[in-house]
C-alpha cells in the first residue's frame, strides 16, 4: 500500500516533468490513516536533463547515477526498490566501510534475495524488489504506472529469522521478531553481530552453510623485510596506520633461481575479513610460484591477474559472506635491468632517477573511465567524487590490468606504494626522503614514519628496490 502511493507520487511528479532523484526512507512521511507523503524535491530535475553529478542519498543511488549518467524514471524506481528492500528486511542490501568496494557492489553485484532474509515475504513483493533493483535500467519497471499496476494489496504478518552458525561449540540460535515493531530488526541485527563478529580472537563470517575464519592480524601491525641480490637491493615495510583495526595490505619479495626478482603489493578491499583474505590469497599465490610459473607470469602477467580475479570471484560466490571481496595488485618482475610490471587498482609504481620522480602507473579509478568515455573533462574530474573510487581491482569479475616495461639504469629506485602512503604525503616528499636515505630499508622506514606523522589513517605499505 505504501509502495503504491510512492509510485503514484512519482507518477504525479512525472506529469509535471520532474524526477525526484533522492527517494529514500528519510524523504517519506507516514501521516494518519497511513497516507504517504513524498518530500524534499530539492534535487529534482526535469526529465532528460544531462546532470552528470551524483546527488541524493548514496546508499539508494542507481548504478547509472554512480557512473555519472543522467537519471530518469528508472533511476528513481531503483531507489524505490532499495527502499522497499530496507522496508521488508530492516537492512540495506550492500554494506562496507570501504567506499570503493561498496560502489563496486552497488554497480555490479545483484542485491541479495529479500525472501531469504524476510521470511514469509509475499512472492509478488519479492519479485517487485528484485525487478526494481536490476542493474540494467532496461530490465526494471520503466514507469511508475507500471509499478502501481503490478503491486497488489498489502500482506501484514509475522515472521522469524534464523542465524545458522555451523561451527563447533557454536549453537544454532533462532530469533523471533515482529515486523510491525520498527526496533525488532535493529535489536536482532545487534544480537547476530555480537555473535559472529568476534569469538576468541577469531574473525567470523556467517556465509550460510560455511564459516570462513581468519586470525586477527598482529604481525602485520608493523613489519619490515629486506632482500639483496647482485642486481638489486629491496626493502619492504608496512604499518597498520592510525585508525585501522587490521592491516589488509600485503607485500611480496622473491628471488627465483634464474635471478628474477619479484616485488608486489596487494591492498585488500571489502572490509574485515574479506579484503584481508583477498590480499593474503593473491600474495600466497605469488610466493608459491615455481621457476616455470615465474617465467610464464613475467611474460604474460595479465593472465595471472585474470586467474586471481576468477578465483576470488569463485570464492566469494561459494561464501556469500565474502561478497565483494577484492584487492588491488601491482607486481614487478626484474631481470637483466628490465622491469616488467602489471597493475590493477590504485597502488602506484614510481621510478626515481637522478633525484627526479615519475609515476609510472595510472590510477584505475572511475574518474579515469568517465574521462575516457567523454562524460567528464580532466578539470571536472579533479572535483568529482569518482576520482577516489576504484574502477578496477582483482575480484571485480572483469579485471583489465595495465602493464609495461622499464629499461633500468644503475642507481634507479623503484617504489611501490599503497594509497595509504601517497594520500598522506606528496611525491616531492617521497623523492626527498629516498634521496636523503639511499639505503632502501632506511628510506622505507622514514617514509612510513613521515606518513604516520602526517596523520596517515589507512594501512601504509611501501616496497623500494635500488638497482646496482
């Protein structure tokens, strides 16, 4: 009944040539006799307006709005579908503390089936939510009138939700809730979160039939390693940062039997423990490469990236608690003074030569994609939200890494940096520190300390290689 009224309000606005662009529960008022009012048309715009700026409550935006495309009726219908999902489940379909991974899920992942969360949900209402929230606007309801024609009467009722935690010494617990009481879902969610979030120092994900566990990250709070060969001296260091509970950054350094050197950084996305599992998984694969695998990966690193992308997606598909897990990845293979690199995400590769620093990789962000598509100018992108949103990562289902080669010279310095480093200090400061401390381990330590002194909130990781 409420949804039919909201659709009617949208249709009335449409008759006046307007789309709302900010449909969410905070803009819906329930009056006596269950009359609905749709309020706050402050972001409304005429149909057909080429407004590429993101507006409205972020959690209810349609994928095309996140991509900077003009909104139309179908964008409002998506927002209405997300609102309906929250109405019947008491929660949003996507959740992550990491904005980049949240945007990735909102743009590419189908919403969870609300019927599996809200028991006894009428089938017609379930199908309405799924159709309204289709990623492709062509697959949704096309007009508000189609919604009012489709929706039937309300079906009030009671229900129950089970938390099936299948792990030794954890019992299955059943909670009863009343959907007519607005606080029941919030209380229920807190109870479940308390059970599954921490148990004896182990992080737990409730993924239906399986429980994935990962030990709390202590060693990676602060860690440094050094590797020396006749061609290169390498140092790597990471720190948890000032505000993170775990360090999801990982680095790898290896010397193979043919003297090929591997340097890599993976910056996990998706929150604890998904991002940590993703970065761990990729690093372990790199560390376990055979000599033959090293040769093949160095020749075609994009194949390795694609393989990891498929494996992480398959892992997330089998364990729904890991939905959205992914990691950035940058790797370099060095042999005979040639560095072959491959990159996906926003970690960076710098080359320092004769006290001049140059960024080799490009940040694979949504802004870069929108510039390529002609939807943003470089000037507009500097102020646009998309400049901080990752468009490519390992685990995004269609990873497209960039790659290249560098002919190295004596005394060249290669610097791999996670975003936690370069977002807290400038390239000029990186150049100054490395020039001041020519030994890689001293330079790495100084960069980490400078980042922390500058207020570095995120995980901070750097790998530095000096060519002999």
